[in-house]
């Protein structure tokens, strides 16, 4: 039976992936030198595809790391000498805060209950160098409205702004000119196998890293911002990179550009509305996030209580794989990834629920 993965990472592969992998093998991508011209074309195609899809300004750099988690660490390392500030509303935002602590920064945070969003803008210390947002908190299903992020930026113009869009890119529509470090990894909405992270860096973020480096502060080695950007200008990477995934990212970005980002965004919104309406209008199982303005469009968390395991099993028998609740909520919630790869399958999932 054909299985469909509604899991929020790794997720259902993008429908064209098998075809692109077959092409990659035929084109000997796995044996290609990362100093060759052909590699530079692959690198360029990935960068230009992502730039077009997300409407990233030309002066912003697009660079590659191993994962979203690596991006969290690199951003703190490269932009913070002393003080960072974190909006914590779940496990991924907390991980970022803890990363800063582990890097021995003076990290401060504001925290809301799991499943809730941020209401008011807190006072942020004036000497804060970096403010971190997890725009779509995959653990709780809460999304932050970009306007909230811009308002925080306006009140704290001296700080750099970093945003995790791992489980919302390319759905979330951001004004990059207001942001400094934005990142995602490819195994969520892009529908690639896991193992590649993408960072988008403003000129100001790069300058800050250079400033810290000159000051004698460690900003890491081969994946520090200046080194990443310097090599990216040559359409290369210092290390031998994951050439296959760069190739696949370029191809999937091209597929998405062909489909049109507005079309992709509309489909996701339409399906999110369907899922939330369905669960809001039946008595047994409720969306975990009660405030509509805080609800993620791409990761939908439903509380099923002690029926969780039984329902997951029934769905699985029909080839429908949903994600478990995050961490301690594994036994009481499911998470539904409303990603482009499962766009045509949401109906089937809701029908399976309706028949239960
Ligand atoms: C999955 C996820 C991450 C971690 O990404 P990796 O590529 O697995 O390191 C970080 N932030 C959010 C919001 C995520 O959903």
C-alpha cells in the first residue's frame, strides 16, 4: 500500500524527487568534483532558485550548513559577543536558547505556555545583540505573525533579528530587509531527505561576524559567516559538500517556482482551513492551539488524549502516517504536516477521521 507521511520532518518527499534522483545518478552527480564548473552551476541553481522562491534581496547571502540545528549554533556564534534574547514557546525555541547558554552567552528569554503565542512585546535589554524567533514552533503548532517580529525589530533597532523558518519555508512570506539571519532545513516543506540547512544572511550579520573575528572572539572555523560567504561568492563551499542535496534543492526550488509561490501558499492556507474547521466542528478531538491567530498553517497539532495510539494505528493501516506529539505529548497528541508534498492527500486523511 502506498504510504503518505504527514510527519513534520522528515516528511513526505516532494513528488518529483525520485525523478530528480534518477537524473542525478545518470549525470554522475555523486562523483563530481566540488571544484568543477558543473558543481558551480549546481550551487548557483540552488541559490538562485531559493532566492527567487523566497524573494530574498540580492545583497543577502545564501549559504549552506548541515542542518537547522547547526544554523542555530552558527548564528549565535557569529553575531553575539555577550547578549542574546529568545522568544521561547516550545522545544525548538528552547533548544536555541540553550545553545546560546552552552556557547556561554548571556542569553535571556521570555517564555509562554506550550500551545500559546506571544501577546505583548517584552522589554528587551538595550545591549542585546541578537533577538531570536522560532517563527513556526513545530513542537506546539504555534506560529508567530511576521508583523509581531517587525514590531519587535522597530522597538529594538540596534539588535540583529534571527528567525527560524524550518517548518514554514517557503510558505511564510517575510520581508527579509527587516531581518538578518533566517534559516531552514530541507526535510520539511521542501520535501527532500534530511541533511542540509540553508541560511540567509544580511550584510549587517556578516559585518557583525567580521567585527567579532577582528576583536579576537571565536566565531567558529569552516562554517563561520565570512568563510561561508566568501566561498559562496565563488559558487563553492570550503568543504566537500552534499552535492546531491544541493542538486535536489535546486531542482525542487525550480519545480516550486514553476508552480508559483502564491499558488503553493494558497493551497496550504486552504488545506489548513479545512483541517482546523474539521476538528473545530467535531466534539471528540480538538486542535491543541485554541487561539486562531496563533495557529500554524503548516504544522497542525490535534489533541486525541488516550485514543492517540489507537487512532494512529488505524490511520497507519490505511497508509496514513501522522506525526506523534512532541516529546512528553507523544501519547496524547498528533501532528499533521500540511506541507506541499501532501497537498492532494489531506482530503483522504480527513475522510479517514470522519469514518472513525
Ligand atoms: C526540525 C526543526 C529544527 C531542526 O532542524 P534540523 O535540520 O533537524 O536540525 C529546528 N527548528 C524547527 C522549528 C524545526 O521544525
